[in-house]
DNA sequence: CGCGAATGCAA
DNA sequence: TATTGCATTCGCG
C-alpha cells in the first residue's frame, strides 16, 4: 500500500462521524461505495500496468527527430532563433511582427492556442501549419514519451496514484502519472496505447459504458423523448439530430449528427448559445436556434437544469441520486460571472456525479465478484466510464461476461445501461 | 525554487 | 461565455 493511502482512506469512520453522515443521509454512500473502494484503488495501484519500454523509446526517438525538423523549419521561416514553447514570443511574431489579428484573448494578451491558430492558418500557412504540427509533436514527446518513461517502475510497470477525494463531482483522479489522459483521438497520439501491454498468457479486457452521462440526463430529467430513444436502443446522436432538425432519421447527415453530439455534450456542462457558436464556428444567433430546437424536442431537460440550479441556490449545495453532496458557495457570490460559473457547476455536478457514483459501485462490485469467484483477473485501471482488467487467457470468456453483467446492473435507471467490451494484447488493440 | 499563466491531453 | 481533472513549459519574483 502506497504511503498516503491510509491517511487518505475514509474507511473505519468514527461512530460520531458516521452518525453525522447518517443524519445527512450520506452513510450509505460512504459505507457501500467509498469505504470498500479504498481497497480496490489500493490494489489497482499495487498491481499497476505493464509497459513495453522499447515501444515508448521508439516513439520518443521518432518524435524527437520530428520536433528538431519542425524547429528548423520554423526558425528558417522567421529568420531568427526564438523559443517555440513561449506563447509570449509567439505572440510577438504572429501579432506584432506579422500583424495578424486573432479572434481570442487570454487573461494577459492575445491567444496563440490551436483553435485561434486554426482560424489564422491561411493567412500565413508556411509558419502556422508547421507550428501546429510542432505543438502536437512536442506535446506527445514531452508529456507522454518522456513523462511516461520516467514513471516506469523497476518491475516494468506503471503504478499511478488514484485519488478518491480530489474531484469535486465524485470522480476519481489519477496522477504520477495521470493515466486518465493518454492520447486516443489522433493517429500519432494513439500509438502510445501500444505501449500498455499484458504479461504473457494474459489479455487486456476493456469495458466501457455507452453514453453514460446522457443516460444519466435522461433518467434525472425523466425526459420522454430521451428515455424512449435509449430504451429503443437507437443511435442517440442520430435520433437527437432528427428531432433538432425536424427530419426523418434516414435524412440525418454526418454534419447534423455531429452538431447534435456537440449540443448533447455541451448540455451537461451548461453551455449556452455563444459557446456552441464558437465551437461550431457559426453565429451565436444560429446556435441559439439549434439550442431552442433541442429544448423544444426535449423539454424536461431544460426543466431539470433550471430546477437543479434553483435547488442548489436554496440549499447551497447539490446532491447526487446516491447522496453525494457538493457545496457551491459561488451561487451567492456578488460577481455575476462567478454566479454563472456556479450555475454551470450545479448543472454538471448531478450528472457527472451520478455517472461517477454508478461507476464506483461497479468497480467495488466487480472487484468483490472477481475475488469471490477466485479469479486471478485484476482491475488495473479505470478512466471515468471505462475499466481495464488484466485477464489470464483461461478466464477470458467468464470474466468478460462477469464484467459486463456487473457494470450493466450497477444501477437501475429509467434507461438501460449499455456496456461495450473488447480484448487485446495492448490497450491500442482493445478498441470497443 | 515556487508560483501563476498558457496550453493541451482525456472523459 | 462548456464540466472535471493533471503535466509541461515559460517567465517572474
């Protein structure tokens, strides 16, 4: 057991503490979820995950060569030496010397982030395009190639720390290293998942909840349209797009589906028309039309959001279905912006928090079920809605079924919980 | 060396 | 003016 774990542990609560929690209706949360989870996390940390060091070293070498090449290209274009990693120096080159006009500001000046550069791309492509490439490659090189190599223990495995009391919504967090943000979206980044492997005779089981946060919204809002779509097992983004744009599902285009997806996810974060417009790169007015269409199609969702904020304002905190409370003092702050941020936090807490609670129940029960059945399979990682299990070949089929079954029934909502699984020798191979 | 800011990776 | 995290880098004090 890692140092600090026992201090952090909330197991063995003093009777007085338990009585206080009971009075607040929170004893169940601690006794059935948080206390047993302490042991699950300790075991995950102890077991760790096997790393193919040479795979990481190969990536490091390739990325180092590429950053050097791009550095040369960029210095050649500008005609002098400068620090590519300094936003201040980049700002000077792009906006003072070249005279470009960015669409976004930071707290201290003009922004040079990727979204901003993307919009300026064709005004100075010979500089901005290699710069965007440099940013991507340098991120992978420094954070993932160098960062992960530095964390490989003498046993050839990475033993991250999983924090139970950091995220304010009830999620777990991971550090040293953070295994919750290993790249997957870009082809280059995804290569890092090839370095996460299993010992001989074992296979990696990856099981993830399908759309769990949206299912939580459907349940909490009791929205007939959303509940019906999930119950029917439809592709939720296509179904949503059909309702937003008032077309039959067969006529939903890729773009419409993509917009619907953006709206659905933005909802859980309290996004407004301005934010949607920014992300879709369309006028705020057009984004407002889309948002209104969404709330017309799924009216209970808006009611749920409004009700959640109102309740949180009265009580000073939000509470998940399982009794997890999050104080939100920002709701009574004198500053309008701070209050608005508090409202978004209130809207998000019940949704992200419920999903986190369900996942924690699944982790505890899966760990107990594996132990009770005498399996050698071990939970080695969780990533918010996904669990990785290291499975001896002989247990493959049985543990796959047990995992799906446990996750599906961790909670009974108004909509079914669906779980996807995949097996592989590496994390990259186990694509669900 | 510590810290805030900027940036970017994930769910 | 979209939530929750963590790591890296720069640049200041």
